[in-house]
């Protein structure tokens, strides 16, 4: 039987790509006031960012419940006896624990491996895409799980923020706390280190950020997968893709929109560039 792969909406794998690579996506939740929405299911990215910008209320988020994962496990276990689950960093969300707890609740005979991506957005998503490719080529659960765990350290994310106020208000600022003092005068670049947000540098403009990101990506000689995504500025994301196309085939760069849950902390005009190094 073919391995089935499960991820969460913070991987930013959506729409046609979900169907193309055969992945099941479990949504997290975003709350405006008293109303709870399933990420990308009951609230679209367009609607979310419109409300984030125009409404005074600050949204909150929560992870999927164990039962959310259990329902997916039950469905997939009718089709296979091997499931690989790749989820957002356990240091950013309780999603990993929900996925583990659901495994204990499943009564059917089915092997389920849960991998902590130690990342978010397409930093997580590229691990999922890589695993799905391996499964299509015939990899079984032990092989694809080991491959994915090894690949975690080769997945990199660089995030450009127009402001850190959303990250600070949401309590997810992690090691980037030191950038807060000058957040009005600079545009911070962050990354993921050991599963947490961490500072890279500060730039004075989007243009300077573009150049810095390009230089960082270009320093890696053997990139296997690359993705560019944005919250509200498609124009800036297009500029990033054009710049990166000189070092990576433009048609192979994955594009996505930052999910409502991540957007709660990233805010408008944010952008993320993720890349997965090939195995050495």
C-alpha cells in the first residue's frame, strides 16, 4: 500500500498542489471575536487579511484538536496501513502534540509516524513536497520518514516583515525580541532556528531586503526546492521571484499565500522565502 501523507494548513500547501501531490491537510483555527474559523476552510486568505487590516480586533489562533487528526487517520487507514504526518514546529504550536495524541486514539492497525518539521510556512511545506515525491517514486514509510527527519536541518526559511507588532502581540516573537526597539525604523528579516523565530538582520527598505535575501539564497550552491510566498503584497513576491530566477528556474519556484494563522503573527506586507538543500 502507498504511504499517505498528512500535514497542517501552516505548511501553505493549498489548492491544486494538495491534489497534485496527494496530501491531506488538517486546518488550524483562527478566531475573530467569538467566531472560530478553520484556516482556509471557513475563512479565505483574502477575507482574513481584509479583516486583519480593517478591523480593530486582533485575531487569535489555536491548534487542531486530537479529534481533528483522528478523523483524518480513520479515513486514511481505510486506504493504507502507513501514514506519515509532517507538522509545524512544536515550539510554535501544539499541533504536533495533537497529532501524537490522535495516533494513540486510533483503534485500527495502522502505522503512523509524526515528524516535527521545526519550521513553518513553506519551510514546512517543502519537506512535505519532498516526502510526497519520494512516495510517488515508491518509498515506504520507514524510508520516507528517515529521509524527512534528515531533511529538517536542510530546510531554511527567511521571513521579511513590514512590522513586528503582530508577532509581538501574538506572543510568538521568540528570539527576535531584541529587534522590537527599532521596529518602526527598519524592516526585520527573521529565520527559524531550532524551531523558533530568530533574528537575521534589519534592513531599511524592501529593496534592501530583496538584495539581502537574494545574497543569502545564492550562497547555497545546491538548492533542491524553492518557494516564495506573501501575505498581501503579490507585487513584492513577484519581484522576489524575478530576482531569484537568475539562480533557480523560475517555473520551478513554488508560490503560495501565507495562511491566516501565520498571517495573524506576520501581518500585512510580509513575505517568506523557503528553500530545501539537496542531500550532500
